[in-house]
C-alpha cells in the first residue's frame, strides 16, 4: 500500500502528541488550582510541596562520575593519605 503524500512523519506525530499532552497538563493544573481555591482544605500543605519538589530535583540529578573519573579520584586520595601518613610518621 503506497504512503499518502500528506501522511505525517513519526517525528511530527510525536511533536503533535507532546503539544496535546502539554495542553491537557496545563488544563489539569488550572483545574487543580481552581479546586484548591474553592476547597483550601484539600490543598497540599506547603511543607509537603517543598518536600515533593526537593525529591523531584534530587531524582533529576544526572551527573554521575564515570569509571575513569572514580579511578582518578581514588589515585589522588591514595597519594594524599600516603603523604599524610609519612608526615605523621616524621613527627613521632
């Protein structure tokens, strides 16, 4: 079956799906705000919101050391502690 000339590419479909999802998400957030204003007792306490934001921020951290970086740090620290032991031995 030949493809139609006006068929959307997978990338374009993904862009449209993302735009639609963003719109729905924004509408849901607006609904939540309206509900919380109408029924303030249903709103999350500020402390819980802060905790949730912190957890999210920590989970988004992505900078992890590579194996080579860990090895380099290990070698530097071994050298550092060897020098400290030598200096301590000289004092005795």
